[in-house]
């Protein structure tokens, strides 16, 4: 299953330049799972305000690197958290965590250096 929209990465590269976009995307890949964990922790503590902030942070990162399924789910989750409601968050947290992990892995693969033998890994089309 493809979690990353290559057009989003191409747009990021057009805005920031190839090197800066790659650095940004690598940092996002490193932070998706920890940000999802912060959301899980906030919901577990019934802290809707902290969950709201964590969801916004995770949503922004996901949207910037083209993790569209994750970004879309968080987009639907944020209004309830802003209103102090945790029910939906509790229900969808396993999906958020799974999508974050899958997106992070796919980003790492897309951004990895060429494999031995000199052939590059498949990356986003530009």
C-alpha cells in the first residue's frame, strides 16, 4: 500500500529545492511515529488540549510529505479534539499509529541512497 503521494514530495522539492526537501522529508520520517506516540499519550491521559496540539503537529508533517491517508484522518480528528472530545480519537488511534509507521517507512525507502550496484531506489516522479 502506498502511503506517500509522490506529487507532494515533488512540490516540496520545487518549493525548497531538492536537497532541503530531502532533509525536511527525512526529519519528518523520523518524527511521524514519535508524534503519533505523543497523540496516543495525550489521549490516554484524557488531555484533549495536548491531543489537539499533537494531532495538529502530526497532521502538518503528514500533509507536507504527502502522507495523505494519515493527513486526511487527522484532518477529520482535529475538530473534535479542539472541542474537547476524545471518543473518536480513542477509536482511530490504532489506525493513526499504523499509518504513521507505514508512511515513515515508505519515506525512508523513497529517500534512501542508491542500492549496491549503482541502481537508484524508485523515488517520487518529478
